[in-house]
């Protein structure tokens, strides 16, 4: 009785989701884990983002331009070891390593904020401001790199919009929760909550790694994972060879520049 009941529930869930997107029954589990994965990641980041902004302002609005410069330098510094690990580690192990590294950082920041004096917290906040921006870049880019491995191009056209909605919802829930709890709960507890959400993302990666072969049209031989591959410059080369990606890059740069100007102008006004 258990198996037919489970099959019936699975079929009903598929019929419900199919009203929203064109999803096949064999894709349902991977779609669900992918959705939960990006929801958890953006939930985690948007818990940190209001804390980052508050810490950045605490150090003086006039220093924000140096924090953005520090963010750029931080991304440049982290990219080479990040690229080296991408080439050498299987994707599931690489993602688990990356996310747990950031989790360890979050526990360290929580301890520093709890133990440091008010003056020391200014410097902790500045480092945290830069770290959070680097964190956002890498955890999100790792997610979409995995999605390209799990789903082929045809599946991506049908399913990525629904998955991206999980990212939007995670951002909304994360920021709303932080605004609600910020005055009642210490920032250290929020950092720990953000770390727990990253562990949920790691669990989702494990589940996806078991399903990816069933969803690839050309499955890899055996169950052994292969490294993601590439070099630190391969992404730049691929982007500059595509007019579409160049236009997307220019759009993102312009949006980021306008956003930074609006934040800086609003804080100075």
C-alpha cells in the first residue's frame, strides 16, 4: 500500500507543478532539490546583507568607497585558489568544501562580534562587508555552474525560470526575517542561522549529485564524478566570444554602478 500511495502523491504533485511550468515526471526531484538549494543560499545571503550594510555604515559613510575597492581586491585575491579547486575537485566535493569554508567564516565572525570591543567591531564590520560581497559572488556562481551540469540546454529553458523564482523568494524571506528579528535577536545568532542554511544547501547538492546522471541525455560512465574543469581565464574568454554575454555583462555593471551610487547618495543625503 505504501508504494502506490507514494506514487499517487508524486503524480498529484507533478500535475500541480505542471500547471505552472513544463516539467517532466523524471525531472521533479531534481527540480525540487535545485529550488530548495537556491532558496537556502539566497535566504542565507539576505540574512547577511542588512547586517553587512549596517556594519559598513558604522565605520563611516565616507569610507564606503574604500570598502567597495576592498571588495574588488578581495574578489581578485580569492579567484585564483577558487579556480584551482574547481579544476581539481569533483563538483559535489568542491561545493561542499566551498560552502563549509564560508560556514566556518560565519562562525568566526559571530565569535569576533561577541568578543570584540566596540572599536574593534568597526574593523570586524569592514572585513565582514568585503567578505559578504565575495561570499555572494561565489556561492551563487557555484550554484548556476552546478545547474548547467544537472540540466541540459533544453531542460534549462523550461526549468530555470522556476528555479530562479526560488532565489527571489529566498531573498524576500531572508531580508524580511532579518528586518523583523534584528532588534530582538543579536547579530551573532543571525550569522549562525545563515550558516545552517548553507548546510541545507550542501545537503541539496548531495541529493542532486545522485540524480544528475538520470537527467543528462548523455550520461557519464559509472558513478564517479569528474571535476568541473576550466581555468581562471576560461570564463573571460567564453564571455568575450559571445555578444549575448557581453551585453549581459555590461547590463550588470551598469545596474551595479547605479545601485552603488544610489546607496552612497542616500546615506550622504
